[in-house]
C-alpha cells in the first residue's frame, strides 16, 4: 500500500508541475500572439524577447496563425479596383500606387472623350489608357503576393531569431585594380555572412 501511495504522489506531482508549466507556456504563447496582432512593427523587441522562451512548435503555430494571405487582396484589387485589396492587407504604399494607377488610366481615357478631340487623338488616348490600366492590374495582382511574402518572412525572422546562426564562408577572387595602376595578379580572400 505504501508503494502505491508513493507512486500516486509522484505521478500527481509530475502531472501538477506539467500543468503549471503548460499554463505558463500557454500564457506566453497567447501574449506573443496578441503582440503580433496588435502591431508587429511596434512590438518587435517584446516579440523577440518573449518568443525566445517558446518551443519551436509553439512558434510555428503562432507563425501559421498570423500569416498574411494574399488571396482576398488580389480579388479586391482586380474587381473593386483602386488598390482596395492592398489597403485591406495593410499595404498602404501598394494601395496608393493602385489608386493612382487607376485614376491615371481613367483620366487618360476620359479627358479626350469629353474634350472633343479628334478621332485619332481619342484612339491614341484609349490605347494608352488601356495600357496603363493593364499594367496597373498586373501590379495590383503581384504586389499583395510580394507584400505577404515579405511580412511573413519578417515574422518568421522575429519568432525564430534565436534558433541557429549560421556562417557562410565564400572564397572569392577578383582581378587586380587597374585604376590604381597596380601590377597584375589576383587578390583572393574569404567573405563571410551570417
């Protein structure tokens, strides 16, 4: 009976400590998640500090939950126009470029039509306006994808900054400097990046 009680106490103590640590990890995970949601740029230092205490699986879950997607912004940019999808995504520069491109294309098409220009001038302005419209549409499809990739990579770097620092040594050779009139030969060395 004494052995049973001792085993029970050990199992209970183990379970109790696991529960306490799991709750602390869960609280920290929730805290990092909320810091990311309420301003990842403003809270970068706090995210770096707190995410260092998380396990890799928890960091991966946070990363998956906070990834920026590009599907909805692309659809909004193509069908609603004026960079609305980029604004929804949080990319105000992309949104302003999309808005400017649509306004420019509309102006190039509309102004000659209402001003009474000749048929040739109207045809040229329509061609240019449609070209600007197509280029702007392509931009508004590509820009949300690029923005999402950049922001997701930044988030990944913030969360996993403490993981591994790798050094890459690259040998290189370059011809001697001809502008300084040095004798021929090759300069070699090692570059390293981390």
